[in-house]
C-alpha cells in the first residue's frame, strides 16, 4: 500500500485483519502509529495514533516498537520520562471490533525504572500477555546488563524475568530482542559474551524462559547457537524458535532454529548467496512451519540493475 509522507516507518506487526505500524521519528521524535484493517487483499487506514496524554516528555519516540495480538496492540516509547529520564514506557490499546475505534491506552513501565533504560526497545504479545525488553536496564548487579519484563493479560505489574542471581555482564543488552508464544518467551542479548563484554567482537546470547515460572532462575535456559551477535533477533511459534547472529562469518549472518523438545541441537538458515556484510538475520519471524528472515544490506537485482544494499527477505519452510 501507499506510504505515509515523512513518517519514516520503523516497526510493524500484524495479526488477523489488523496491522499496526510505528514511526518514532514523526514530528522530530514525538512519534506516531497507524492502525490498518484488511478487507480481502487490501489494507485501509483505520486511524492515526499519536502519543497519549499520559506520555511524559516531548520527544518520547512513540512507535519505536509495536506488537499486536487479536484486538489488542502495544506501542512503545523508549524515551518516556515518567520512570526516569528516558526510562521508557509502553501503551496497550484495545480495538472495538464493532466500529474499529481505539480506546484510551493502559501504560506499562518497568517495575524498577531508572534513567536511560529504554524500556520498550523490544516488545511482543500473545493472547494479551506481553514481554518487553529494556536492554540497558540497571536494576540488576551488572549496570546496563539489560532486563526483560513479563505482563500477564490486563496487568500493569510486570515481572522481571532475570533475577539478580542470573546477573549477566555489563553492556550485554539483555532484552534487545524478545518474542513470546504461549507460556514461553525468548530473550536476546547480542553483546553478551558470557562473563565478559567485548564491544568489538560480541558473541551474543539468548535465553528461553518458561513464563509459568517467571521471575525465577530455574525458568531460564540459555541457548547455544552460532556466534556473532547471537540474539540480534528472536522469534518463537509453538515448539519452534529461532535466534539470529548477524555478524556470523564476516557479517553474512545466520539464524539458528531450535525445537523446544530438543534444545541441544539446531539447524541453520542462511542466505543463498552468503555474501559478507549482508547481515542476514537483522529481523526474523516464525508462523507455524514458515520463517521470514531479513537481510537488509543485501544487493538485489530487479532484472534491470543491481540495487546496492537494497535488502531482501528470505522465506523458508522449516520442515525442509
């Protein structure tokens, strides 16, 4: 469909007939989001959503990330100041499916907010349950190690998924990426090197969390995949989950695909041409047996000419 002039769309999510798109740099950095509805094969604009009255700060980057499930959606604002300077916040909206109207949102914040935590850097939801990442959160022993929070449907009291005993290294960016499906969540920390932090060559880390036991160290299982910013993007659908590593093999990138019944083994998805610096895995999504993986620096040919860093999306059947 047609773009929105000057909007600089950054985030998008869809479920059923509704699609939500975020543009955090609209009006300098106030941000905005747009809700669409599908009829047949056509999406039509329902409404534009501006930062609500409860937003704290003139430039909150509202629309940084978005997520949707059924008739509810989330829009994050990583520079909201209510919990501290640029602590971040998220807003949960409900769509009236009778007339497609959108009500006043519920505001979510970290249970222990601090300055520059960027709560809302990543977000995902499933059946009303929400996981939100804050990749530079300081509320654990390693300052800036990051955190992810779990909100059950209708609740504003989030549970920190990683207790202090599970401290990770400073700068690991835990919560940079998150995904949720049923009672499981995946959380990425692409600059986590285990017990250290190496800005120049991060190996990365990712974790599967049993949300039925959220907040306890026993609920966390670390995933082992390919190094190179492992945890850049994560996805989960049912028993399948994927974690990408965009710096793998000089920036070619890869995605490690796991089955929750056997986390000790995985297989890799990679671009067909495997060109250095394509950064295959900058984004990934799974639905059922299919995955879609972004390679945003891939050079593409439209039949007439090459487009340098035009970007590609790879669709894979995970059963083959």
